[in-house]
C-alpha cells in the first residue's frame, strides 16, 4: 500500500486528513493524495470500515468463507500485518478487533448519519448527493451485496422522508427535487412517483399531476404489466373521474321488442 507520491506522515501526525470512500468505488485519500492499495487489502479495509468492532474470526469468515477457519485467520493476520507496515495505514487493532482510526472519514458513515438526522426530523441541508453512487460497484462478495442493498434502501427512504418534510413545510420546490432524485435512483418504485403527484396537487398544477400519474402508469404497464396501487390512484380519484367518464365507451341502446298488435286478427 503506497501513496502516489509517497506521503511520509502517519495518522499520529498533526491533523491528518484521511478519508475512505466506498460509494462509487474504493478510494483511500491521505491529505488529498490517493493511496494505492492492492485489491486483496482493499477488501480487508472495506470490510473493517463496514463492520467496526467485528472480531477477527468474524472478519476472516466473511473474507474467506470457503477456507477453513485457521487458514482464514492466518490470511487475515497476514493482511493486517501488511497494512500496518505502511505509514498510511488507517487501522487501529486492539486485542481481537480491528477498526478504522478515529481520524478516518468514511463516506458510508456520512450517509447513515445524514439519514438518521432526517429520520429524527432535523434538516441536514442538501441530501441529494449523499450516497448517490452504489457501494463498491463491481464487487460481488456476499457481504458487499447485502450492504449495497441496505444503503440503497436507506438513501431512498431518506430522500422520500426529505420530500415529505418539505411538503409539510410548504417548500414544494425542495420537495420535488428530493422526490425526483429518489425517482432517478429507482424508476419503478411507486413511492417517489406518488410524492411527485402530491406535490403537483399541492401547488395546484393539476395537469402536471395527471401527466406524472399516467407517465408512471404507462411505464409500469410496459415493464411489469402492473397497474399503480389503489393508494396512488386515490390521489387523483376526484380529478380523474370526469376524464374516465368521458372516455368510457357508451353503453349500447337497449333493443326494443315490437309491441303486440291489439286489433282483430285477420281472417
């Protein structure tokens, strides 16, 4: 693990700026300088960042699931020894655990902290860029896939909650921005489309609300052969009722039977 150019300072120096980025790809920066980390050691650093305080046995089992326990622990000891030989090592090992140094900034932590603040009702400022990229794209370890989906769902719920908070406060522009960001992340997910319809209705933009509804309905029918949920259709029930009545085929006129003759029968 080397920096380009080499950085002789360590984490014990005065206010080092060390950051580990796992969203959008692995990057380790030391005072703004990218640190070159071999792929095998990247996996170790990434897992330690995602599982702070995990025991060595747990880490080894996740990193080398097919290997016997003793061999996996031996591989982990070797990897940790290699990491500690470099002055840019961002780890702290104590007893049976390993974790990132307290000075290291982890982008995943920033995403989870922002989501927690939104959940608690705080306004953390802009959230659209938080966690915009997937966790470690191109990595297919089971622990990566699990955390990738967890963080994706965390961000979607965060953006949707931000939109709801802005709707409640009457900040429709900011609400629409958050809802559209969630929609871009998962186009078939109904919740952000439902929020967009609510925002347009709150602003009195009936045409925009109807257009958003039918655009989502057409996409859902095309991709999944499904209709929007009753909850989404209910948002526009009163608005769409006249449209549906106007486009409903007219019922055919009932056939009239001829009246019976009441005069005398001809002879």
